[in-house]
C-alpha cells in the first residue's frame, strides 16, 4: 500500500488541478519509498528537488487559473502556497547542508499538509470554477 493514497474525496472537480494533485501525491510516495529504501542523500535529494519544482509549477498554474476567473479566495491560496514553499525550501536547504535528514515526521508533514490543503482550501474553488464552466 502506498504511503499516501489518492481518493475521489480529494477531487476538486477540476480535471487539470486533480491531475496535478495526483502527481504531487505520487511524488510524495516516491520520496517516501526513497527514504524507506535508504537510497542515500543524492537519490532522495533528486526526488525532493522534483517535488519542490513540481509544487512550484502547480502553485503557479493553480493561482493563474484562479486569477483568470477572479476567484475571491485567491489571497488565501497564495498565502498558503507561499508558506509551504518557504517551509519546503528551508527543509531542502537544511537537508542539503546535512543539518536534518528525511524522516517519517517530514513525510507525515508533507502528506498532512497536502491532504489538508486540498481537502479544505482547494476544494472550495472547485464549485466556483465549475460555475464558470471549468471542469
């Protein structure tokens, strides 16, 4: 069983965003597998970098879509995105400097944050975008 299972309960009912969320879930699972397998800093570091890069891409795509459709909760989205981005960049910096390691606590944080963000914040924009003809 995967560390983080995608379920329809996480769907925001916007195809492009759901697909990107699934990629994020997959990357978290890949990072978890690298950690469990003891793949070493270089291999897990590459996976972490891919997760960070894709997260930035996803946040930009999501914010652009919400801005294009004048979503009233865009500021909340941007604030949450900026906070997570900074946390992950800080982790990446400390990880690469050897100050911290990839642990279950870090994995649990990533899983919980994404689950909460999609389930609580992102799901709010689904009906709004659907009402604008976006699905």
